[in-house]
């Protein structure tokens, strides 16, 4: 670190990162990232690591900011490989920076928090989301950025929307960015924006675990890690939204495209036979959700996220789903394949 003050701020950022990582309503699995600018160096969460581990594991990576920003300005594809800009002498473990390092570098503030807040995502997938956010964030300097693939495309999209004093970004089909000059300031802004964007979740009945056990048979499918994940199969509106496509990138990365729902009378074995492949998760209308036995912790976290997001979306809203091309772009992206590999290893 450049100074003792920087070191203190990094310690504060680690504590805040761990706190954010404990809330499934703020971030899930390896999603979300935080950063601190110290002189010419950007310290940012490593790809594939979980924010909740910020106090117990070394998850921050140093990146040389100036050359990275020059690459973004030139639309150089090297900016999509931020590991090429790490400060090797300060990165003995050889960690790779977050896929979204360019987003953090572009924001002029010293501290940047990027979260996959379920309230924000539930608005950012609605076709009228920008107008609804404008109503809620009146008096805050914010900008709306339509969906771009994370990495260089998103960085360029942000660069076009940035204005002086903007310290909040709403990312279409993606999440929330807040920025401030101090960790404490960033935390306060995150709390404020989150409270202004808060939306109640529709209530659902309890899952029918006995029925799910029978439907699983000897398939090896299991209950989700979080009981809350069942809600997407129990609420007809949430289920309709989930079945219609992929709403945000991390769903595609950890669960695959869209969601699979069983037809009336189908068991897990029937669904697999119909699809020809075992999906990461299956929604059983009115009963709950079953996860494939080998589904990763990241998949479990994202199944809970799907339930939390869809339960907050306005049932009358028209939704923006990722296109087939955008789904394919995520599945075939080298940086995401790296993150998935880390996640499968325990992330």
C-alpha cells in the first residue's frame, strides 16, 4: 500500500466486503466486487473469490490503473484480461482480478462497491426500470447503463454515461454500483440507495418437502441449500418470469440459460429424459425446487437469488431478458470459464 492511511482504508474495505458478502440480498456466490484506489494502484477483489471471505482469505489483487484505463480508452481487448495489468510484486499468489476491474477503474472515486442487490436487479430487469429508479432516486447523482457484457463492453457503456459527480450506477439486468472517497462514505451511500430501492417480496406457501423427496427418487437431486430458493416454484408469477429466460449474467454462469420447470406428473427422471441432460435445478410447480446433486455452492446461491429477485418484480411489468446471443457470449467467455472453475473447486 502507498501509505498507512491507505492500509487502514483497505482494512476497512475488507471488513465491509465481508459484511456485504454475508447478505444474500446484496451479493451471491462469487458475484459482486469492491475496490480501493491507492495512488496508482487499484486494489480489487479477485475473480472467483467470495466477498464473505474478505477477512479470512487474501482476496484483494493490486492492478496498475493507468495502463488499464488507456486500454479501455483505446478499446483494446487487453482490457478484457485485467490479469495482464496486475502488480506482480504485490500479488505473490498470482490471483486474477475481477472480471469487472475496468468498471472500478473508470469510477473516479477512491472506493467502489459493486453489488448484485436483489432489489436493484428486480428493477433493472423491468422495461420501465429506469423510470421507476428515477422516481425513487430523486436527488441522488445516478446514471442508468443498459445491459452490456461485463468487462470491456460494460466499461465502455459506463464511460458513455458517466457525468461529473455521478456516484451511483444502475446496471441494466445486472446490479448496482456506488462510489465514494472513503469506505465509510461508500457504506452510507449503499445503505441509502438500497433503502430507496427496496421492494417487498410476494409471500409464498411452504415447500412440500415430502412431495419433492418422492419426485427426486434415486436421481441424486437434493433440496436447495436455502429454503428461500423454493419460492420461485411456489409463486406462479415468479415461476412464469423464471421460465421465460435469463434475467442477469450470473444466472447463466452458474445455472445455465433460463429455468426448467417440470410438467404435470413429471418426476426428476422424466424431466431428464425429456431434456436429454440433467439441469442444475428443476422447478416443481406448487412443491418447490430440486438441485442436481453435484450443483456447486454458486449454483445454490444463484437459485436463491432467482427466487429473491422474481418475488420482487412487478407482476404487470414487461421484462428485458438476455438475448440468445448474450447468453452464448457469457457461456463461451474465457474469463467466466475461469471463474466457474474456481467456484467448482470451492470458490
